């Protein structure tokens, strides 16, 4: 799971702009951001629906609320096995989630990803205070 300025998914690939940052130097200013996620679905879990949930929390684990509710995305993925793929080969499931513009106070934050209600990834970042 990679934090980036912008991302797109096309043809099973992730196209990322400004990816891999972990420090935001603009507190309290509207900032768009995206998560580029590549999920490796195990062979025996293909052709099945899986729930995914992504949420933004503070470094203390509190949900981040932008006034209209917490920042959270829930959805489902299902990856089919293509013909001729060697048994046991994991399958790619690229996902792009776009957020923003978000207005975040100075402090630490974490994007959390759960699949089928199990935590699988955390991407921390911080917003620096004004100098």
C-alpha cells in the first residue's frame, strides 16, 4: 500500500504520480492524496469475494473525521483465475482509492487496510506543524 499524490489502475497495473511519500508539509491546507494498493490474492482464495476496508486514523488509533463522517472506504474484490495459470500462483488485484482534498492538522496518521476483517497493511505518514 503506497501513499501518493495521484494514481490510476488500468489493465491490471498501477500508474502512480508522486508516490512513496510519508511527510506532508502543508498542515490545514486542502491536499488530495491517493492510495495505490496491490493485493496478492492467494491461488486458493481466487474466484471468491473478499471484503476490503481502508480507514484513516490518527497515530493514537482514533478515526479521522472531516466533518462529514470518518474517512473510510468499504468494498469487495474478486479475482478470477485466468486459463493456463500455474496452480499456486498468487493473483494480482490492483486497487486505487482517491481522497481529497483532505485538510489535516499537524500530527501523525496511519492508513489501515483490512481484508476479510483481518488487518493486512498500515501506511503511516505525518503532517508537519507550521514553523
